[in-house]
C-alpha cells in the first residue's frame, strides 16, 4: 500500500514511518510548516508550534533520505492561523477553555495536509501518524480506540476525525508502548530516540497569541466577595488551583469565568462537582447519531482514564457521581466498554 506519513521530526512519527517501511508499504513523508519568523516570539519549550521548526523539518528530511522515500514540507501557516489560532483567541477571550490540538488534528493534520500533499504530486492511499491510538471497525463504522499504552493514549485528541478520514488512516504505534518505540529507534540508530515529547501546542507564552493587553479585574468567591485581582480572566481555567495568589484557610479552585464582568470566581472543591452538562458540535464515531440514551464513560480532559458511568442523551451528559473540573470549551469524549470512542463534542 502507498502510505503518506506525517513526520514531525520526533521519535514517534519516525518510528511509524520505519514500521510501515519494514512492513512492505511504499512510504512517503510530509510535514506541516506552521511557523513564520517575526509573527510570534515563541519560546524554548518543545511544542508543535514554535520557533525551531526548521530543525524538526531537517530531522524529518534526513529520515526520509535515509529511508529513500519522497518527502515534502508543506506550508500550512496561513491556514493554521485561520483555523487554529483564531479559534484559540476567540475561545479564550469568550472565557472558555480552548482545545487547539483537537481542531488542528481534524482540520489540519488529517484534513489540509493530506490534501495539499496530493496536490503537490504525491500519490498515496492512506495517511499515517505517530499517534498512540487504534482504529476499529464495527457495524460498518470506524472509530478511534484507546492505545495499548494507556499512559500515552491520544484517542481524546482524535475524536473529531470523520468516517472518511478514519477509513484512510493508519496508527502504526497503537499496539506499542512508548518504551518499545524508543527502544526500536535506538536499535535503528535514530538520533531522536530520546528526544523529549512535545508538551504543549505552543512553545511560548499563550497570552502572546491573544494579542490583547492585560485587563485587570476582580477575583471573587461564590458570594461575590472580592478576594483579589487578576490581570486577565483568559489566564485561568475551570478547576485551576495553582497560581491564584489568594490566601485562604481551605484550598480554592476556579469554578467559573465571567468574561462579561471580567471576573474569576473561586470556590471550594465541592463547588467544582457537576452532575450534568450540555455538549454540542458533536462528532459521531462508533455510534451512529441517536436520540437514545448511551451508557458510557467520558473524558473531559486529555489526561487520565475515562470516568463514569455516565449517560449521554440529546446533548446532555448526566453523571450520577458528579464530575469535577468540567470546563466550557473543552471536549467531552464518550467511550464504550472496549475503549472505542462513541462520540464527542464541545462542553457548553
């Protein structure tokens, strides 16, 4: 099979390409060029978007040359600005918690990149990445399933992929652990075998991407009593405890962000617990769209195992035992008994 691999210059995508080549596939490599010098400052942290991209591209190109495969670095900077960074700004300034990686995957990595790769003259039947996830097909529908390595599972970030995208996608690392991947890279003499993982979507201060000046406002408790001041409500997220700068006899958490009144509302741990919340902008995977109740588990953050049991019906998630840290703007991803994604959407 002819397969295009999204190469990032990191160990995971490099091993994915090696595994596919060893399995007898005809492999080509593609990389998204996202960074433009002078547009943003960036930082020293390892991230998907930031300064130092040229080094990642050079490493990807070197791997392609070693494997003897065709390679393209494709300029996607304008589309990334429009589809990912504009979304990040709008969501943050609305007082919600954005999830840029989710939308980058669906719109850019598994959408724009394969399309532009074909337009550049590359011919391939499937697209592969170094994500830790699996794909299953049941009842004529495709779905992302949790990876074998639970600690590295990235299924949450992939829940918006369409049936068409999934039908032509491969995840070669889905059955492997991170330790196995690094060991494989060392055995094949790859210089990036011990390269650190990307820890964020942006290498610099996220506030730089917003392009707004600090806007001082009140930090209040649930009764409206002023506890302190903040420099911008968009610097906070639901469930946040650290960095509040508020002394209190008991731990306080961000329980609400009031963008209209430029307020950050704090409360105790009990105030974080919710038993129902609304989800929209749905994408359906293993489960075809339905009005019937779904008994399942849910992830409201990318880290940790799915939680539950919960019920999802008509856009409402009901959690009898309560869930802490439900943040509007983040994604709620609903999982079946075997770790397959049933559906997912954006928390309202």
